C-alpha cells in the first residue's frame, strides 16, 4: 500500500507529489497516461509561465522541466504510459499499462490531478457539413508544436479563450493567415494580455457577440459563415459574413476530466464541473483530494501549482496525522450576484491557520466594484476592485477571525459602485 497515489503527471500532479514528499510521505506514486511527465505544458512553447511561482518568465516545457527536476530529487515513484480506469471509495486505484498490465494499488490518500479537456464541435452543435479541417485549438497546438504538422493556411478561430488567442498568434507566426477570432459573448474569455499580444499585435480582428452558423465544404472546409447574435445568443438574420478558409479552430471552453471522480461517488459541483472541495482541497471522500484544472479551470499554471501544493501538503498531513476529528463546523460557500462559482465550496474554520484563500469568477465585466462576503444578513468582509472580468479568476483571502464570525454559510457577491 502506498501512502499517496497521485493521478496525473501534469503541473498539478507534480506540485502535489513534491509537496507531499516535503510533508514527510515516502511512499508516493504518480500515475500518468502519457509517455512523459509535464502534461499540457509540453505543448505550450510560448513564454509567460512561472512569473508568480519561480519569479522568472518560462515556456511551458521549461516550467514542467523545473518540476520534473525537483521530483527527481525525491524518491517518488513514477508510472508512465499507464491509464487509471477506476478509483473506488476504499481508495483502490485500478490501472492498466503496457509494462505492468492490469493491476490494483491501494493508498492511504489520493490526489486527483487529471486536468481538463476541450469542448468539441459536437458539444456546441455547430450546423453545417462535416469536412476535414475542424480542430480544437489544443489539438492544433499539439500538431504544430510537438508533431510538426501545419493544420491549415487560412484560419478562422471560434472562441476567444486563452488557447484560441495563443493559437491565433502561433498560426500567424507559422505562415498561416488568421482571418478572424469570433466570440459569442460580448466580452473575451481570455486574459487581457493575450488579447493584446496575440490579436492586436498581429492585426487579427475580434468579433464579439458573433458565432459560426455554418460550415461549408465537402472534403475540406471551404467556407465558414459567421453571424451576429442577439442578447439571447440567437443569430441575427442578415448579419452573415462569409470567410473563405480551410481551417476552423475551436476554443470554446474546457471541461474538468472528472469521470474517475464521479465513479468514486465524490460530490461534484455543477457550477465548476469539478469536485466539491474543502479549504485544504479535500473532497467529500475522506483522504481524497482534488487540485488544478480537474477541480476548476485556471488561468495561470502558477495558481495550479499553489493550489496543488496545498493539496499535497494536506494529503501528507492526513496520512501522518490520522483521522480527522468528528463534529467540525462547516461553512457552505455560495455564489451571489455577479459570481459564477467559488472554490473551495466548503470551509472548516478550525482547520484554517491564518488565512483561507477563496477563488471565484464573475459572470460579467465590472468596473469599480466591491466584492462582498456575507453570512446571513451580516457583512463580514469587503474588497475593492477596479476591474473584474469573466476571463480572469479572482482571489480573496479571508482571515480566520472573520470565518469564526460566520454562521452556517458564506455568500460572495459583486456590487458595482455607482459613479
């Protein structure tokens, strides 16, 4: 039996395993389905990683490489090219690999760090024919950066998430003509720095409140029809634009990979599509933790690292400290006006040392706003922000003293300050 099994060898799994080792665990296994560690970072060859954690500007492979090096200084066991098939409520992990065959390993604790996947054309039901040339942005990124294949020459991108924005720049640098980036919402879903560096710097137009309403082509994409949408996101007749192109890239959202989580009977938050977690990233199944994009989709890998280190340290404390005390008070964290979700969803004040970090996203662009934290009719905290946007995750830190004043639940909401 292992002290800890970490499922996933991407940035979340690597950070969690290193933190658990530092926390005193010595029997740790990382299970990774790919042939090497690093996860999605291996195909993210652009820079901008590590500014928070390493205080250095790195590419994705460089960031992953630093953690792989740190892992190499520990005694953590790594099992590559191995797929986890099931996690049971008794913390048994069923897996299959080319070198090991089918096997079942048990652990005193488990960290779920499976990451996320992209939404596809089928998930958003784009009308039209089914020619070649329709890719998710992440798949195209892997083709260009790792496989050396060029997906196309004349490109339209649907969705303004960070991967789509980055691929607009990448395809341009590789010689393709990116005709447009199209976004169904009235605001971009990506970081502001990526809008500037990947679209504005290359004169790529961004059409907000627009979407693809038809894909034309027999063997290969020949045309994409883009239409304006109204407030209900329905296409407006007469606003069609036709782009002659051979490639459509989809950057239409990420979905946490939680099939294993559901299978284990762990509670799922419908807002994030990730596990419901406590302040230390523990799920509803004692001894099982979730972190990174499998819990909720992050903007920056540095934030994934910090969250995963918390999960790894908590897993070590769980194993070395024994069972938790019963009857602890629990605060349910809810989203109020202007807020889409919160993580963690539950807080045990007794387990908070000094501060409890709370992540959330807003559901609209807000200027000069206040973040309000209330418990019942009482306001227990207030934070000012000059700008809030759905594409940028927000964080507030709640002191233990404030949590002790709350009763039963916390609600996080946004109030725009009138000018």
